[in-house]
C-alpha cells in the first residue's frame, strides 16, 4: 500500500515538474487601437465615437500597453477604464466628456482624470494614461 502511494506521488511530481521549469510564453497582442491622425483629432474627439489619442494594445494576458511617451519604455497597465461625466464647474447644458484610460488601479474618478487632462501639465502621468477622448455637446 505504501509503495502504491509513493509511486503515485512520484508520478504526479514527474508530470508537474515540466510545467514548473518551462519558461512562460510572452503575451501577444490581441487587439490594437490605432491613434487618429493629428489633423483629424478635433473632429473625431467631438463625436460620440471619440478619438484614440495614443495607439495602444490589448494583450493576451489581460494587460494593456500604450505606445509613445517620453521614453521607449512600454508600461504594462492592468486596467482599461472608461469614465464619463460633466465637469463640476460646467455651465448648465454643457457637453458630456468621456475618457478611456489605462491604469494600474481602477479607482480613478471622472473628476480626477478631467482635472489632470484640463491642467497645463504634459499629457503624461505615472499612474494612468489617457488613450481615448470624446466630447458630446448636448
């Protein structure tokens, strides 16, 4: 009886060993969202579909990678989040904005992203990246 259990454990160990030792495959691109040409940006961001500001990729491991930026380093983001709303200090009847961001933490609010986007800072953030934008006048 002990030999059977030992042989069963040995067989399981031999079968599982290659999975532990083999290198994991690199994630591949599942879908690419292409940035619009700069000459079309204003027209496209003022439509319901909006404009893709930066080319970015959905990866096979569920992460997201955006191209461009200040360095060649590609940051892997865990989440793609769509946020929409009307800015806090907007006039009555003002249009509705929609941002799509790539981020590590999906706890961002519309107001946080809008404040960042509306600021005079460069369109870069360590925590998230704005990749799509639309504005619908009501």
